[in-house]
C-alpha cells in the first residue's frame, strides 16, 4: 500500500543515519523541506539536509492521506505530524510524496513539506 512507503522513510529517519534516509530518494529526486529554504536536488544536498534534521530525532505519523496511483508511480499528499525526540516538540505539516519505481524498489521522486500556514498566521 502506498501509505506504507511513508513508514519505510520514517523507519529510515529512526536510524538517525542521513545516508540511510537519502537512499530512500530516487536518483533525480527533489526535496523541498520544511526547515530549509534550499531546494535539495541531488543526493549530497538531500543527505546534507538530513544530517542536520536528524539531530532532532524526528518520528512522524500520517494524520490525513490522499493517494493517487499510476503505472510505476504513486502520490501521497496530506498532513503529517512529527515528534522531535530531542525536545518533545510536535510539528504538524502538509506533505506531498511522489514515488517512482526505480531499480526494483519504490523511491521518493518528489517530497514537499511545509508547516501548516494557519499556525504561522496565528
């Protein structure tokens, strides 16, 4: 199931190894992360983002999921929430994952995450 692909990524986060997380992304992936202004468009940039982010010891859960599927691709868009194990802080965000079937496994081709705007606007 497409939603289970999120948990493969979330399990990679739990390793606290940026290389393990970056390997969940496809060869030409784009990551538009929550806490960085820099689009991450290659393996090194994606790994660099997770080197910093994993210090917070994040673990996520999907609160709302909307799935579309096609031939060798799938999309999951919705809302997830992270608990930062280092502080106990919770962060709710919107997300989109686009997955592609590459080299015999599902990889993240596009990942966009953004903080819920109403929490910023107050």
